[in-house]
C-alpha cells in the first residue's frame, strides 16, 4: 500500500524496533472541511423605515450571499401608520403592540415564528419595538448592527447601516466563517 513511497525514501520508518500487531487502520478527517454548502438557507431582515427605506438593497444582499429570493423575508417598523392602505403587509407600527408588549399583528407573529437560519436586525442602536421582535424571534442565528443590544444578538457587526457595501461584505464574511451560509 505504501511501498511506492518507502522505496524512494519519501516515507521512512520512525520506530524500526517497534512492530505493530495486526490492527485496523482508521482515518480521521476534519469534518468541517468536507461539509457541503448549506442549501435553502432562510433569512429574515428586520428594518426601521425611519433610517432605511431602500429594500432593493436587501434583495441585493440576498443575491450577493447566494440566497434565493423566495428564502428572504423583510419586515419593517414604520413610526406612523398612514391612514391610506398600504400594499406592504410586512410592516408593523407602535399601534401593533399592547401596553404589556404583546404583538397584535398576525403578519409579524408569522414572521417571528419562522425558523430563519439567520435574522438580521438592520437598524441602529436600541429600538424598543424591533428589539422586542428580535427577542421573540425563533431565528437560529441573529445578527445586529453596531451599537445594538448585545444580549439580543449572536453577532454584532460594527458598521453603520448606511455603508451598505461594507456591511454586505462583512455579513458574508462572518456568515461564511461561522458556517451559517
């Protein structure tokens, strides 16, 4: 089996006086190196519309990260609900929360009950309503931005959300290294 390496001297015997009795040989390999890339990763974004309205950028993030559009959901907080009906259903306002913090929006509850592989809290600092949503989420891994509450997130990326290209690159780097995508 290894004779072709012993003859030219590439493989040398280290303990010539030691003779191993018949034994099975096992192979150990680093499992992570052989893992196939994740398929069908489900990702969610929670966004504060006061500071970010360019939802097309989030779709670009998803494409850059290799996600299918069907596997990306965006839910946003809007400060004041307009009286005119909106075509966007994945939106919540302070009116959708009870005094005790219960969420009274069925779309929000459905979003939070989704088993996201990654949930990105794409808003700056502390936000009482979005922070509550992050804490209620069933996401497996939660990513926050810069000065967010570290108790709510598994990973914080210290980049301003307005630096979209830099955030996109950092997000991909960390999710890849941590084997989340």
